[in-house]
C-alpha cells in the first residue's frame, strides 16, 4: 500500500496534474509549429513580469500577476521577431537573447525585492513549491472529501491552475480548426480569411498564462518539460492531431500523478525522505518520451528497425529471384550461390535464399540454385516491374539510358504499380507478361 | 558622488584584491564566451548550449553524491566540474540521438533534454538537501553562480580557457567559417565536418563549465548568446564578428562585476547578463546599418523618395512645370499622406533641388533637375510595364499596381538591357 496523506498530498497532486494538463494541451501547437523553444523562452521571461506585478501590488494576486506575465509574454514574442528580422539571426539565438536578458532582470528584481512582502524566491521559481500546498484540516474520511465544502478549502494556486487548464482546453476545442490550419500552413490560414498572427499571439498569451500559473506550483523547469514533453511523446504515437491532443492530456496526467507519487509516497514506502516532486514529474515525462521514442508501435525506433529489416529481406528475395531470372534468360538455368553473393553484395543474400527455398521459390542442388515454376512466376513479376519502370524513367522522366537501372532497382520493390507500357524495355529486352 | 567615486575606484582595480580577482575573472570569462558564442551562433548551436548548460546540474549532483560515497570531499570544485562536463556531453549526445528520429525536431529535442535533465538534477539536489547536512549550499551556487568565491586560481583557469578559445578560433578560422556557412559544401569537398563540430562542442563545454561558478548554469548560456548576437549587428565579416563578440563579452563581464561590486545585494551573474543586455540593446538600436534606428531612417528615406518621385512623375505626365497648392492637397489625400509626411516630402524635394517654391505663391515649381527626374521615373515606369506584360506574363490590368513599387529601385544597367530587348521586340512586332 502506497502511503497517501490527504492533507499533505491531495492539493500538490491536484496542482501538479492540472499544471501538466494546461501546459500539455497548449504544447501540442508549440511542438507542431516548431515553437517549443518559445515555450522555454516565455517560461523564463515571464519572471520579470511576475516580479514587477508583485512589487507593485505588494502581494501575490492572481489578476496583476497574470497581467504581468501576459505582458512579458507578448514582449518576448515581439522582441524575438524584431531581433530575428533586424539582426538576421536564427530564431533560436533571438529567443536566447530575449529570455536571457529578461530572466536576468527577473533574478535581479527578485533579489532586490526578497526583503519585501513577496512570497516568492528564486528557488520557488525553479522548482516550485508544491510541498507547501498543505491542507491543514483535511477530512479523515473519503466521504467527507466528496462533499461540497472541499471546494472551499482549495488553495488559490489549485483554483488558478484549474481555471487555466479549463481555458486552455476550451480554447483548443473552440479554435481547433483554426489552430490546426495555422499550425500546418499559416499562409493557407491567412487565405482562408482568419488571422494567423492573431492566433499566434492568442496562443502565446495562453502559454504565458499557463506558465505563470504553473510557476508557483511546479516551477519553470517543469513548465518547459510539460509544454514540450507530452506533445512530443504523443506525436510519436499517432498521425492525427485530435488523437495527439488526447494522448498528450493522458500523458500529462500520468506524469503528474506518477511523478508526484514517485517523489513522496514511493520513497516514504521505503522509509526514505521525499524528493522534489517537480523533478520527478519531469523525469517521468522524460521516461515516457524515451519509452515512446523506442517502443511506439507506429513510430518507435524498434518498430522502424523491424519494418526496415522486413522490407530489406523482402527486397533481397526479389533481387535473388530477379538475378536467377536474368541468368535463365541468358540460358543459365543453374546459378552458383557464390555468383549471387558477389552480384548482390551488401544485401542479405544467404537469408533470402534460405527463405526463398522454404517457400519453394527456388531449388538448391549442392551450391547451385534453380527457379521453381512458382519462383519463375514471382521472378517474372519483379522483372516486369523493373523493366516497366525503366521504360517509364526513360520515356517520361527523361532519365539517360545508362542511368535507369539503379532507380528501377529501387522502384521495383515498392508497392506502387508502374504505368503500363510497350513490351520491350529501353535496353531492348522483353518485358514478361503479367 | 560617493557612488561615482566608488565606481571609478572599482573600475581602476583599486577596490581591494578580492574584487579585482572577481573583475579579472569575469572579464576573461566574457572574452572566452564571446568568442565561442560567435562560433556557436554561426553553426546555429546557440540553444544546444542552453540544453548543455541546464544538463550540467544532474552531473554536479551526481558527482557530489558519488564523491561522498567514495569518501572524497564532495564539494571539491574540480570533481563537481568534471561531473558537470560529463552530464553536459551526455545531454548533447541525447539531443543528437533524438534527432535521428524524423518526427522530433530540434526545438522539441532541445526543450525536452534541457528540462528533463534539469529535473533529474533537481531530484538529486533535493536528495542532497535532506540527506547530506549542509550539502546543498555548495551546489546551489552552481545554479545562480557565486562570483564572490572566485580565487586567483580560477582567474588563471579563465585566462587559459580564453586563450584556448582565441587560439582555436584563429588557427581553425577557415574550418569554422566553411563549416558554419555551408556544411554540406564543406562535407562534399572533404572537410572533416564532424571533427570541427567536435572541436566546437568541446569549446562550448569548456566555457560553459568554467562559467558555472561565476554566473551559474542558467545564465552562462546567456553569455554565449547575447554578446555574439549583439556583435552581429555591427559587422558582416566573421573575423570582425569574432573580435566584437570577444570584446562585448569581456566588456559585459567587466561592467557587470564592477556594478555588482559597487551596489549591494546585486547578484553578479544577473548583473553581468544585464550588462551584456544593455550592450545588446544599444547595438539593436544604434548599430549603423543593422540597427533599428538606422532601419527606420532608411525606410522613411525610401518612402519619402518614392513619394517625391510620384509627384515629379505626375508633373511630367501632365507636362506641368508647377503644381498648385490645391492640386497638391488633392494628391496628398488620394495617396493617403498625412500632413507631416506631405511636408517632409516637399522638404526633401526642395532639398534635392527638384522643386522650388514660387515666390509670393504657394505653388510648387518643378526645377530642371526635377523635370529630368520625373521623366526618368516615367520612362522606368513605362519600361517595367512593358517588361511585365511581355516577359513576366502579368495581365495588363494588373501591371500598374506592381510597377509603382519597383520603378524606384530599378538600376540603370537593367534599364539599358530592358530597353534594348524591348526595342528588338517592338521592331519585330511592327515588321
């Protein structure tokens, strides 16, 4: 049984998960538009906006803090564009300049202000202060928890995060079509009659709001991980944007819950002191991403390698059959294996021969190979594709006669059928009938 | 005035040994980061350095813990820096590994590696905080920097690293330039691109790790990026860029550490970056050709010239030697000129001797130069129209719209060529 203390753990868990969801949803569009680092930049540069707002109002009030963060976010976006166009530097460097300077300004202001009433310090900015969200008079039973009065005890941070997460989801739902077009083709978006630039700024505003709301609870580092991580992971799992967003929400939630428990309850179960929850949540994000990177059924490295291996084995069998067919055309019915391995160097010939023999496509006698009848038909299909492609490349694509073999060698293995043509290839050889 | 005296005293190295050590150290660090930053910017590796610097934290924490387990002094700086360098390199390798996947782009890879490795560092840090008495103090310094602890030995290290960076930039100048501007070309003609990138990465790791103590891991990347981008505004030449980058970096280190020494409760790391930021802002605004002010002036001058050209062309088309005030107002309204802009247009025309005011009236008289200019603009206009219709396949009804914008930038050589072509064309047409 994992120890879970309602008073100590409920609000931090809620805050972490809500922050993860708010950032995770918006992150989808950042990742698609190659703006991940804009999330990084904004999460650094909202700091001075936040500190100035706190300095002016003298307290951590939601309204001014959000306003300050939003302003800082807009300033960041505008400055990055300005520096990119005037300095003609890549956007990464331009972002680097802006967030460095603004973050340094924030650190300086924070240091100067730390004697004042501000309840925020540099440590909190980086790692957040999840652990301080304690519910002192938490109910002892689950029934009491499910009553309406629980809502009254929710700390300000949790309420803010819930609101921001709701707004982020609502924004995505309402403007899904616009966001999608703007993400994939901003120029098309403009011709469709809505303002892609406005969409961009709205998105950045929301990122700034989500960033600053998450700031206090989980810190700026987790914010970056949450903006980028769930979306990038989801992108490895699906090709559809809506599914990707759903996945990213699921991943963000998992990371929030699992990460938080890994920081508090799991060490406690082993009698150890808890570690920083923002850190473990980030680590879980990294773990999930790594998992997807390797093991995603559609896009993971492992399946890609498997698929590539399958394709190369299939291609090698085709190649072996085609070589035997060509030899038969020259009057050689038996071809020594050594000749094949020499002419098809670099391809898995031996494995292909073994498989082809198992499928009764070829017959082996000693070290010599012969096509069976089935093998001959299969080989004729490969040769037909090869020679039709050569015909196409010479006649329609204008490829020189002595250059067509290699591209045709690749095209013969893909599933697309070559266009029909005359019954002789450009070299004058017969194209076998279907 | 006392503050001023303080500043002068600190700037001239008379504020005590410790302060001098800090000033010398940060200046040298700025020099090194400035030079390496230019090389990184050229190769578009600025934000990879950001990932690298954040990723030093888990290395520092791990080195601290491992050293403690092995019974060594965990706070020993060389051990911590070694750990920092190791995990920084691992992070860079991780970014490269992730980039092998076609669906994950560089920005996402950098963002992920940066935050996840920092998060792991934070876990280590919180572990140390609770399990090693008084342990985290030494490590926290790596996050925001602790310039005040700088020793003469550190200054020697900074000097060495700055020297290494400068020597590498000078010796391998051509290599860095070729690979930075066109790596595909460099590879195709047999330059060892991988080796040069490795050298650059080594330099970035060196300056990042050596800057950890002084400005902290979050801001050390600023010292790589900000001086380099600031230098970019002043020059188009790589050699000058390197010099400027180094100088701006050094100046930031120097000014920042002086300011931090004079004013109490100012974290040196942040102030150094802000000094770099001030120099950057100055460059952004005031640089002669790239700066924002210059750009605004240039654009305004172009707009004024085009507007003036329109007026002169109109006068030419109507074969008028003068433009009456009422007519002028009408044109201004039609063109959407604001009254100040109209005044500026007229002022520019008069200044260039294109027009003169007729004594005693508000009518504008076109001078000989103005007539000549108007004729030339009109001819260019006509030529472009012809060109666009005959050569560029633009519908006649759409011609004038695009012509208005280009006639003012047409150079004379092109005009001659166009005239010759069109003359042949029209001869052929009449035959």
